[in-house]
């Protein structure tokens, strides 16, 4: 992977505000992205670490360029600002897919005997947008690695995303009890356009990060 001028690693979820005190988010702690970025730094790769809503202990990678973001659009724009020729992106973040269509500038008061109807609209698909940006602007030497957290049809859903977003590899993990968001250990499968390339079963995220990097070093 020494052909890359920089490696961008993203981590954590994003926040989409409903009103000044409430937001849409997910359970991602940022541990997976943090572990990958930290291991890359240990191996002397130039790393840009872009993190969203993460646990405090995952909010800074020593030796990396650290950039904080809040919303999905913030994450997209920050990646775009760092993207250049010969960039590898490892998209371990878990951005919110939807955002409130009309967020309130004031706290929404609790209404007795009524329910709040929250209208949502889709956020931009970051990897699909980046893939098109790279193609349109003829940015050379870039590769995109995606993640797919799935509750069902893991391989089918992951491979569909890989093709749709024009990714080199996609790292899929099942979201289930004791594995996935907020857990120390995880299971992953890495897919390319030809099928499953690697499977790692119930290892700590630090070990998984090391194995992912060794895989990418052999293949890229």
C-alpha cells in the first residue's frame, strides 16, 4: 500500500439534529475505525482520521491528522477536502442514512395525547458520491473500501453495495448480540467482485484491524 500518498480512515456515527437537543444517531462507538487508523500509524502509513460521534477514547489517533465531523454531509465534505490522487479510503464510519426534513430551531415541546410525526429525507450516499467524483474528475490511483453492517442476507447485501458504489472491497459484519456496534469483538467477511476473500470469526476489533490491514497490503 506504499503507493498511496495518504490513507483516510473514517470512524463512528454521525448526528442529524431534530431540534437543538435531540438528534438521530446510531450505536457505533468508532472502535473499528480507530483500531484500523491506529494500526496503520504504527506501520508508518500517512493517516487522516475523520471521526464523528465516537466514544471519547476513540476521538484522537496519535500520529494521524485528526478531523472531527458531526453530520453525514460534514463527513462527505471533509473527505472530499482531503481526497487527492493516490488516496486510499477505508470507510469504517456509520453515517446516518436519513435526516429530518425540517429540523426545528427551538426545542420541540412534548404534546400530551398526540404523537410527533418526524418527516425524514435521505442523506447523500457518501461512497457512491465519492466514486462518481473520482470518475468525473479523473482522480488517479484512488481506491475505496466500504463497510456494510447487516442484520440479514449479509453476502447478498454487501456484494450489491460493492457493485453499486464501485468499491475495491467491502467489509461486511453481522449486527447481532455480542457482535457489531458497541461490542469489543466482531465477525467480518471481506468481499470483492468475485466473491468472499476473507472471513474472520469473533476476534477483538484490534486483531480484526491488523488482519484487515495485512489483507489489504497483500492485495493492493
